[in-house]
C-alpha cells in the first residue's frame, strides 16, 4: 500500500506544479498584452508564489519564484525579450524566494497543528468510548483480556498487552508482539512511559494516583503521549475497580458464611445443653449414691468428666454466638486485673496452679470491662498456655500500665508461633501447623478472646520467641471508651 500512496502523492505534486506554471504563463501573457507595469506584474507573481507555497510547498514555490523572476526579466525589464543582469531581477527573485520560504513554513506548521488537533480530537473521542465501555465491563470474567480486546478494537491497533502484577499474568490481544512481554513488565517495574519509534509502540505504566499498578503496551500506535498515558490511567482505574468489586463480593460472601456458621453453632450449642445437663446430673447422682465397684465408679467418673468438657464447649459456642450479635453490649464495671487473675487461677487444678508465676505492678489502675467476659478470656489464655507448653514448665503472667492501657502478658515455654501465623491463630477454627501434633483444640478459644478484646476497644496479639516459646498479650483501656 505504501508505494501506491507515494506514487499518488508524486502525481498530485506534478499536476499541481504544472497548473502553477500554466497560471504563471497566462498571467504573463495577459499582463504583457495589456501593457501592465513591472510593479503590477510583480505583485501578481507574488500572489501566485504565496498560493503555490500554501498548497504546493516550498519546492514548488521555489520553482514558480525562479520562473516568475525570469519572466519579469524577459518581458518587463528593458530591453525586453532579453535576459539582463539587473538589480530589479535579483530583488524580485529574493522577494519571491523569501515569500515562498516563509509562507511554506507557516503553511506546513498550520497543517501539522491541524493534523495534531484532528488526531487529538479523535483520540479524545476514542478515550471517551473506551472509558464508557471499560467501566461497563463484567467484573466476573477475565477483565484483563476484555480490556486488551476492547482497546485494540477502538483504537485500531495491531496488538495490545496488559500486565497485571497481582495476578502475575500478561494479557495479550493481536499479533507480532515480539519482546513486548518483557518491556511491558519493565514499564510497570520502572514506573515510566516510553515510546519505541522503531516499532511504533507505547510502553506505559498503569497508575492509580502516583502508585504503579500494572503495565500497558500499545503496538503500532501513533497516538500522543497525553492520550497514551490517559488510556493507561483509565486501565489502572478499571483494574482497581474490578479488584475492589471482587474484594467486596468475597467479603460479603464471607460475612454471610460467618452469619450462617454462627447461627448453626448457636443452635447446636442450645441443643447440646439440655442432654448434657441431664447426663451430668445422672452421672453425679450415681457417684453420690455409691455402692458400685471400682470399675463402675471409674467409668461413671470418666462419663462425668467428658460431659463436663462437652458442657464447657457448648458454653463457648454460645459465648461466640453472643459476641457476634450486632446488639451485644458488655456490662462494664471497674475491675482490677489482679482480682481477675486470681479468679482465673482458681479454675485450675492445684498441680497446674503451681506452675503459674504472677508478677503485679506496685500501682494498679482499674479497667472498665465485663467481669465474666474478661475472666473467660483470661481462663482461655492460661488454658492455651498450659496446653501448648512443655510439661512442668513455668507459666509467667505479668501486667503493667502503659499510657492509657493495662497490658497483660502470659508467657510460656514450648510452641513458637511463627510471625506469619501470629494473626491467623485468632481466626475461628484455625490451628497453627506447629500445634497439630499436640492436644486437639476446637479452634474457638483464641477467636473468642479476640472478640472480647475488640468489644472492649482492646487488642490481643501473639509474639513468638525463638528457641523459647510464645507470649500472648491482652491490652485493655483504663478508662471507659464509648
């Protein structure tokens, strides 16, 4: 196609030049036979040079300038019908050439600006169409593939590539991509926009504000930098919008799942309570009656202990359901941590109680909290330390006032919780891999402690100590926080 277009352009220029020479010849003939002066004819030639420079360019205008100067010399400067070397000829030629140069340059600049304006308007129209269609894309499918296809269609490009670093994938649409896959990733990593003139390709970073969120390659593109960067920003916004919608959808699904799970746990806990109460009453009654053999007593005692454990589990489930209720409000009162720790230790067996070492500050400030809930959280943290520590190793309990918080720490020797697991162990039903070989748990205890802390505007966290164990900390405000 290019050779044919070039040939048509040359043919057009030749025709235009021939027409200009014909007009020059007619003007010369008319002026000579009407007896016009040198000045009038020179002005007529000047108009012709200006017109040729506007529509034919500098070289055609130069040709007409030389022909016009020669015609003036031959027909209008005495002696006529001869070429003399007069000053008027050189002045006329210089005037014609200067006019041809200035007008052709101004015309060329105007044409370039007009083309740029047309291209800019076309790019803006395409950007508007792209923005409208991109923002209407379905977020449930492969958004990157849909964006590349849409951009290639609207802008008429040979190929489009989009790099999504979160998905770790490059979406492509088109042919002849070459090494563009690497370059589009480099645009994201280096956070810069570049244009490769050899392959007429833009490599742009997708940005959300000042932060790069991906890369875009526009192959065989003649669009301006402004249009290319605007399109890249639009793609960045579209990707982030899709991610936000997907995150919101996942969060809503998780919330509904959690609500269903809580409702099921609540129902199960209530259903368990009645038969467990009956079973415990019966086993306790049999033990109280006596008159049984040693084996019978041992078996009934085991039944009573296991029923007690099941009753404790049902109570935990009910407490978890209560904490998930939207209208739940803790019954706050002024409490001292030392009294709460004493109450929690009284729930332990004497042998376990001997392992605990408590260190209290000389000056203690009260917390405003729900007695039963905080006591339950302390019992859970101490039970957790007992369960996952080395047998007979000490359990250290310390608490101190830090600014407007009372921070309690329970430290034990044994399992070391890894940093990447320190948040997940507070999720419901999650157990750290390090504890799978240890006594089984329900995965509810620490999640309940976290809910209790959050209900009191407090915080709970875990810190693993290399080659020693793990410490759990609970911070609560010393003043009432509404």
